[in-house]
C-alpha cells in the first residue's frame, strides 16, 4: 500500500523499512531508525541471472516530504531507464565537483601565485613592489574574492572605468597586470576562453599622451647651479650632483659610499637602481667630474649611515621628495608654460644641451642618460657603453653648468664626441 502522511506519523515510532507501494525491485522506502527517518530508493542492476540489489539515499524525512521524495525517486528511475546507474553517476558528479573545487581559486590567489613565480623578472625593487601594490589597491577590493574563472569584461571594467579619466596611466597599468594574471590562470587550467582584460575588448577611450616633466631650459642651468651652491643643505648638494650626472633621482638618493671609486672618479650603480633597459644583470658605471667628487667628499658621514646623501631619519637616505621640494622653493621656470622645473626634467635639460650645443651622436647622449638601444638589431651589435667618450661629454657638461650666465647664453663651441 502507498504511504500517506497519516501513516508516516504512525510509522515514525517503529524502526524498519516501509515500501511506498509500487515495484519492490525499484521502490521508494521510508527508513525509520532511532536516529530519525529518511528516504531510500531500492533498485537492482545486472543481468537477469545475476541481479544485484542497490540502495540509494534520497534525503531525510525532515528535509523532503512524501511528495518530494516520490519526485526524486522518479528522476532516479528515469536515469535507470536510460541505462544510467544513479549511484555511479553520483560518484562521478562528486569527483567532478571536487576537481572543480580544487581548480577554483580567487583572483587574488591567482595574482599572488603569479607574483611569486615572476617577481624575479623585475630588476628594480620599486617596480616589483608597484606591480603587487596597484593590484592590492585597485583590483583586490573589487574582484579579489571572485573566482578567477568568473572574471569577465564587466568585472574588469568595474576596476578600470572609475579611474580611467583621472588616472589613465595607472588604470592602464592595472589593466595590463590583470591581463597578465588572467593569462597565467588560463595556461594553468584555472579558467577558459579569451582574456577579458585585453584593451581591445574594453571599449575604453584612447589613453591620453603622458605629460613630460617640466624641464629647466639649458641656458638657465648655470644660474640654477650657482643658486644651488649658495644653499647649505644636503638636498642642494644632491640636486647639484643629480644635475652634473644627469642621473635618475632614485639612483642618487639611494647612492652609498661603497659605490664610489674616488680614485678613478667612477660611480657604479647596481642593477636594481638603474631603471634602464640595458640588461638587468649589469651595473651601470657613471663617470664623475671633479665637482661631483668634490661634492661627495664634503658630505657629512652619519654614524653607521651607509647613504651618501643622509636623510633626517636615522639610518635613512634623503627622502624622495626633498629635491622636488627644494626645486619648487627655488621656483625656476621650465620650458613648459606656466609650470616650474622639476628634478627629473634636468635629464631633458641635459639632452637638449647635447642636441643643440654639441656634436655628440644620439647614441652617446642616450648612453649618458642610461637609456637602452631601442632597435633590436643595433642592440645586438652594440657591445660598448662608450665610457671614455661619456666622461669627456660629462666633463664638458660640468663646465657648461659652471659658466657665468653671459657666457652660457652664447653659442660656445663644444668639443665633438664622435662614436
């Protein structure tokens, strides 16, 4: 006889298995035990001669009513009619779910794994830190907990669009880093399909051109250097040293005494601070003029402080804003209307001087600026850093920086530097 709600209430007090009518071979049973009541499906598999009894749980009476249990049993009997063993299929489905769970990592987990495996490719510690920090600041709050397999165009746009207009360069860097992480995840089987972070899929406005750093006109450099020499501060000495070497400010404030060969007048910048595309494993040797050496010899030496240009905090070098603050205070106009010159623009000042006041080839002045050779073929055959010629060029630049204003403003012949 078929079960009813009333009969089930009576049976719940007596342990046993009770058939809900139908076929004994493939029937729905209510199983009552001391622990409670649950539904079972009994079915048989095998040949006519070798039938095998199987029991499959369909859930507890507490979770499924009689009507729901009958529907669940019907679905399993339909599978049997199609030649599918529901218990075997359940095992297959469970294994597939376990495999999917093993592959289901979040975007943040994928980004950390990518970073751990690739961080050595960044020669500069600052760039290495920036890669992860930008993802942590902009991407993780919005898509960090999302399964990397579920990151789509809409999710990428949630990260990029809010800052695209105001921080275009940063936004594009974040987009590019998301793209790298998703490519990595695809190759390792964590996701499938095209990469939604590719720029061509996002329909974003064209990126604005990057603004150049306001540069001091080279005709004013001698006045600027004279003004620096009138100031008695570490920032002023660092800024003059930066001017004379056309160096990157990050390399200058991180400079240590053991990098300087005072005898040969050479500064060897380790590869982690060159920020140049000249081979990540190569240090950069910079020729120093007499005045640059004079500046370094006169610097105070802090107790236990390894930096040349000592900062206000114990054991630290000059802050990365000190030279900028000083230059703003000095208020020298740049060649960009309405903007004051900034420290990084001094490299452009040097380049303009090379182009307009010397016969030095482009490759020589680029080497002096620590720039790599852009052309791959040229780079393959260029195995010199033109150190001797760079020393002559930098000595000429130092003389120009020390010229009185009336002489610096004239067209004075500068020695040719042929490569």
